[in-house]
């Protein structure tokens, strides 16, 4: 066996090992219920803004603190704390993708992506602060 | 129905040329193919097929240029009856952005790609000599595929082949009632306009360069296929090296221009975010550079031919794949670029094209695989080819990791079907990619520093050890000094720092001492030097990139520097700036001075004037002062989303980078209220608190002794003041105030207000209510002006110029190599 082949083999095995370990790192789409089973792990939840529930946002007090309620695709409602500025037009969103983790019944969210109803409007991503 | 006011001629001409270009490319590909087939059997026929092929291609080029001209005429003359002009341009758009409109849309960017293939094809046609028939057959074939993208032919109600840029608005929106009146053009007076975040000079120059880079991957691809087809593996080497060098330089420039654009004018907060679109352009470059290196190995030693061909073929296929990723909308929710896909038609169309090219490549490779020349003996460990080979494999593996992670939305349905898990993109892409790619940077950095010291086939170990010993030692000293000075504490990045410093030192030393600075031979060492500088620039600017808004110095989200505890601290990197109030920002005091409106138009851009000054902490002398003008834009289509452009102040050793995140008041805020009323508050005992916006006031008690210049004592007065201390949000006392209450002649009540400018706060001592000798309640009226404010994010990027300089040096290295290769070619002729 040639030396090149051995090195190649070692590199490829390492690469495969890295890739396999990556699979564990990849995030997943969850519901609020399944997110609460893996509390603390950062995941995505696809859901909808609960429009009849109050939203709390006071930029004068803390501009990176926005509280709202969302329903996931399974229909469960959950309180969400977004540690970023309140995304403009979130009231008009059709669907929101929230990235964050579940902790004690509250979803701590650090990125929101909104799907907007108008076809002339591009979807919007809002980044919160890392938490 | 006869419509009034339409200009149909340019569109008809354009469409005619679209068809012509397609047919001509098809004819050219077929003729070149016939020329190859008859090469041996009938040289005379082969010659005429060759001439047919050439003229076919020339006609194709002329048609493509004409399509370009027709479409540009439509945009430039504001013919809004055409969907493309209506969708991407508007009357108020400055002339320089008309080109940007051209390639904003899907069809236009495919046109740009086609156009560059034409130009490159003409050069190949004149220079490829013995390989012309085969390379041109491939180039023409790819052109056929590309032309189908803009054909816009319908087969039945559901199948559409391509999308023509010359389609009329009334055909796109057939159901809209406006198009039932023949004079509909009277109502369509203006177009939709160019996306504001794209109204930028980068949008004019970046796409052509990037697309030239993408397009030039076709040429090494065509040469490799030609070599396989011919079964002859010598003549293709030189032109392929030359084209790969050109390709590496142009695509590298294009990618970094994208980075510079993102940095200068988009609010990603940096020049690289591992965004799918960025990755999609980086991956072909990595694979191409790997292929270039193994090709050099092949040229000097005869080894690594099969890997070379695979890499160079893959590089072009990956360009198609990246088109698939970024244009079909498959990435959808994962990219900040948020490309809206053209839906299913383009999705399957691109899949078919990729499938055809992939089948062609695989068939050729399988057919020729056993016949590829190989060398049976082993290479020495201390040889250039061995380590170049390893470096190339690592670049390739790195590109595969990026591809796999970027393609999550592509393979996740399959993974869900197998494992039941619904995979999503990494929640922190920076961390995800950096953790792996830092090792690629380390290894390739060290290899690019040391590999030149080795010779092909056989090298003298002692000489190498001595030279590398000296340079690595200097590199180590440099790394320690920088690591110390810049507080780079994570060990992986310390190794990367060493690798970059070693690369810089070793390549300078090699160029000057070993190569005696002979310009023609300097290409590789200059390119490697540039690469090492890029690594150093990335490390310094990103590792210590920090927000100065809200005074967090050195805090960083990128390179997982945060401990778990620090992670718990929710900190903000945005600062609220009231108009006219100076706030500390890092070493600076920042003031939102005012804002100004751009040219009158329906799309107003507001420029915010932010004044920065830095004073000497002791003498209070101003050491530095400058203005930044980040802007914000609210779309006239009633879209409430704020579009912003950052503004950056460049210093030689760092950049201050700012953008506006939230605005209130000023031109853009319709909900602004100017009527402000006083709010009543009652305090009873000292220690009572009154809440105000931005802080609170503590009641210190009533006082008969009034010392205020505004009050002139009158004998009969009962005068009393209420003392308060005003604190800000951070519990810092700002000011003591004492509004005054005066009872004159036992009848008349007078007030003297006190105020705190920084909070726009006015306080009035309204009334005194004596309930008992020990209990007095005081009514305090508080008014706070709703000041205009912006929320600003300010970041400092240290030593980012090292990165830009490194890119320039690296591209220069590519061009030096190309220049000396071409001049050698001329000399041997």
C-alpha cells in the first residue's frame, strides 16, 4: 500500500468522523412539547404569532426584551421571550420560525424569521442577542 | 385587442436573438462534435465542420450581445410594458444603477453568466489549437444548456422551459383587470424599482466579477473533458494551469468583493457569515485551488492526474450546484439573502442540466479511468508533491464539510425519512463552521508556508530543516507578540495565529532569500503570502471584533469565547441614542446630531448624522473626531420593514462600523406625537420614588431654604422647594433638582420648574397638601419630551486592512504566475 493511500485513508476516516460527529450537532425542527424534553438545547420551532394575546415591549426600559405568545404546528401555545428588538410588522406575519431553547415553560428565542403574506415582500430575519 | 402605447419591437428583436443564440449554440456544439468525430477518418470534412462550429459560435456570441443590448435598451428607456423593466427598475433610479437592475433578476444574471462564457469561449477558440474542437464542443454544449434558461417556451399549460426577460407585464399578470383596457399603459407610469439594499456601487461591480469567476470554471472543465475525450494528457496541462490561475484570481476577487460589499453596505455585521450564498461561491474556489495544485504536481512529476481531473471537473459542477442552491429557493428559510425562488420550473430545469453534465462527466471518467497514466513508484515523504497532494485533499475535504452543512435543506427530507429527525441548519453557523475550518486554516497555512521549501521528487532534508527552523522561529516570536498584544487566548486560534505568522515570514523569506526576488518566479510565494495575510486578517478582525455600543469591550459571540456563565448574561450590543445627547461608546462619545433626507423621490433615504469624538481622559482635549452617516430607508410600498445601510470609519489599524437598528421620530415615524402632557405624581416621605423614562427620581424632602437664581425673593412669599436626586437606568446619579412652589400674597401660586436636559425631563412642584403636621403630600408634575432616538449598533474591527491587503496580494500572486506562464509560452513559440 502506498504512503499516499495511507494518508488519504487517514484523512478520509478523520473527515468521516468529523462529519458523523457533526450530525449530533445539527439542529432540528421541534414543537414546544418536544423542545421542553430537551430543555436548554438550541432548536427551531415553526409556529404562528398568537395575535389575541398581549405583546410586551418597552424599548425605553430594555430594547432587547420582547415577550409574546406563539402557537406551534401542533397547536400548543407557549410564552416566548425574544432577546432582541421587536421585529417590525410581526403582527402581520403568517408564520414565524423561532430559534432558541425551552426552559421552564418559556421559550427563549434569539432569532425570529417571519414569513410575510405579501408576495412582494421578502421574508425577514431578525437576530436577537446571544443568550 | 390592440393596446396603445406599447413598444413591442425591442422585445420581439430580443426574443428573436434568444432563439437565434440557442439554435446557434446547438449548431456550434453539433458541428464541433462532428469535427471531432471526423478528425481521423476525413480531415477535410473535419476542417469544414470546424469552420461551421466556429461560425455557429460567433453567431451565438453576436446574438447574446444583442439580447444584452435589447434588454438594456428596455431598462434604460423605462419601457414598463416589459415585466423585467417594471419589476427591477424605476424612473427615479440613477443611471449608474441601471446595470444593477439588469442583473438583479434571475434572467439577467443568467444572461451575465452566458455573456462571460461567450467572451471566454472566443479566447479559447483562438488559443486552444489542437484541443479547440473538443473544448469548444463542451463550451457550446454548456451554452445550449444556459440558453434554455431564458428561452421561455411553453409546452402545454404546465411545463415551461426557461423564463424570457422579454415577457410583457400584461402576460405575467393576465388576470389583472387593468390589462383589459387598451390604454393600460397610461396607468403604468413607473416601475417597482431596485431593491434598496442593492442600490449600491457594489451591486454594479460585484456581480460581473463574481460571474466572470463562475464562468471561468468552465474552461478548465472543458480542457479536462477534452483531455479525457482525446485520451491524451499532455497538451491540456499548460492551458489548464493558465486558466485555473486566471479563474482562481477572478473568483477569489469576486468572493472577497462580496465580503467587502456585505461589510460596507449590508448589516450582516461583518464580511463573512457562513451564509449559504457565500458558501456556495467559496466551495468551487476551494475545489479549483485544490485542483490547480494537483495539476502542478502532475505537470512536474506525472502523479495525481486522476485527482486533478476530478477536482477541476467538480469545480464547475459545483458552480451549477450553487446556482441550484441559491436560485431555486430550496434554501428558503436558511439564508439571509432570502432569494425568492422561481419555483418548481427552475428547480427541475437545473436538476436536469446538472444531471446531464454529471452523466457526461461520469461516463467519460469510467470510460477512460483505466487508461489514465499513473506512476507505480512511491513519492518521497520529503517532496513537494507529497505535501501539495495532502494540502489539496484537505482543501477538498473542507469544501465537502461546507457543502454538506449548507445543503441541509436539500438532504433533510431524506434524513427525516430515515431517522425521523427533522434536521435544521446549525443554530450558530459561525461556531459550527469555525470550529472545523480553523483546523483547515491551520494545516493549509503551515503547508503553504513550508511546501515551497521542498523540491519536486527529491529534496535535501538538512537545507529544509535549517530554513524552516529559522522562519518558524521568527513566525513563533511574531505570533507570541501578536497573541499577547491582541489577547488571543483560545488555543486553537493561537495555533492558527502561528500558522498565519509562519506563512507570512516563510513566504517573504523564500521570495527574497531563496528566489532572490526574481519577479517571474515569485507567483507562488506571493500568492501564499497573501493567503497567510488573509488568515491573519480574518483572525485579528473577527476574534477581537467587538461592539462598542453599550460598552461591552471584547465581548464576542463568534469564536465561542464566552464561558457558560458569560453566556447567561444577556447583554445588549445596541445603544439607544437620543437626539442631541452624547453617550459613551467604547472610547468614544457618540451623539446623534440630526438627520437629513436624501433626494426627493418616492423612496426616501434618511441619513443619520452621528458625531464621534474621543478625548484624552486627563486633559479632556479632543484627540479624534469624525462623523458617520448610517442611513435608513422605509419602502414606499407600505412595507414597514426598515432597510438600513451601515457607515464605517476606516483607520489604518481598525474600523468603526455602525448601523441603525431602530428609529423613532424624525422623517420616518408617522406615529410620532408632539403633544406631551404632564403626569402627576404624589410623594409623601423622603425616599419615595418617581419613575421616569430612562431612570427614576428619589425624593429627598421639602426645603424652605431656596437658593435659585431664577427666584427673586418677595417678603410675603411662602416659598418651598422639593429636593430630588435623578438617577439613570444604571443607578447612576445624574443631577440634583429642586423645583420651587411659591404662594404669593396667600392667593397666587407660582411654579419654577427644574429640568434634566439629558433626559428631556421637566419637573414642576404642583401642589402641597398638608394633611397633618407630620404628614405632607406633595404633588409633582413630570413632563418628559418624547425625544427622537435611534438604536445604533457600533462595532470595531481591528486590523481588517490586513485581510483586504492579503486578498490583493494573493490575487497578485495568481497574476504573476499567469504572466510568467504566458511569457514563457511566447518565448518558446
